[in-house]
C-alpha cells in the first residue's frame, strides 16, 4: 500500500474523512443553529454558496497531509505520540492563525472563535489518532 510521509494511504484517507466528519457533526448536526446565530446568517443567506462545498475536502486533506509530515519529521509514532504532536500543532499553529481572524476580523465574534477552535482541536485529535492506525512503529 502506498505511504504518505510514512503513513498508510488508507489511514491517510480515513483521517481526512474523520476530520471532515467532525466538522459536519459540529456545524451541521449538533450546533447548526448556534453557528448560524454566531455567524449572523439566516438560511436564505447561504443560497448560492453551495458551489463552495466542492472545495470542502481540500482543507481536511491538506491538514492531514501536514500532520503526517509533522509526525514523520518529529519521529512520532504510536497513538500517544500522534496525539501530543497533533495537540501541539493545534495550539501553536491553528489557534494563533484563527486569532488573526478574531483580532482583526470585523465580524468574527468570540463565540465563533471558540466554536471554530474547539472544532479544530477535536478534528485534529481524531485525525491524529486515525493516522496512528496502521503505521508501523519506529522499531519496525
């Protein structure tokens, strides 16, 4: 099976799906009304933006690719190593990048920043755990 930065292709695809699915559960199933309120959207405001959903797999796969690279470069293996490095990537890269939107964004409320940050933490940890699956240990 092909490998991506030392990670099994099947695990890579599954990690991308886990990342994407986390966002779907949070934004579409559990907290859609909260998200719409925080964003200041009404359902009719979103008409015409459906085409952007075509781009939606790009973000999770790019993040998972970056995580796979990070894990390989840092020599991380196993579930604990992946989760620690994934949490560090979230804390030191994703959170500060999102802070730019909150600090400099005109209409980016604190609640939205918290919701988006929580989504990225949960999704990153899920993807990190999935990437640990089917990865040979460093001793192998």
